[in-house]
């Protein structure tokens, strides 16, 4: 977060308000715009190839961990009684 200007107790409330508005216009707005532009252009900046490969490997490892967890949950669940319906229940459902 961008720090707010410090309140000056020697000035009036109105003077502090005016200084806050000037500070916002002259300092906070340009900083916020620069931060937003840096965030938008991050994808177009030069990156280290080794760092990119490391990030891709970490991403692949994360995906494989999630897939393993999903497979373990699927194996632990087993079959429900709905999946093992007999021929008699199928006939009753069709009627």
C-alpha cells in the first residue's frame, strides 16, 4: 500500500485536507499508475530462461500432486449402491 501523508496538527483541518488532495494528485496517483503499468507489462519483460523452466517444473509438480490426490480420493470412495444396481431395479426404473 502507498503510505498516506502524515497529518500535521499545526495546520487546520481544511489545510490538511487540501494537502491530502495535493499529495494524492502529485504523488499517490502517479505511483499507482506506475504500479498498474508494471503489473500489465510483466508478461512482456525479459525473463531468465532458467527461472522460467523452474517455474514450469514447479507448476507441473503441483498439477501432478493434485492429480494424485484426486486419484486417491476416487479410490477411497469405492462404489455407491446406485452404481451397482441389479437387473430388477433397472426394470423398475424404466416403468
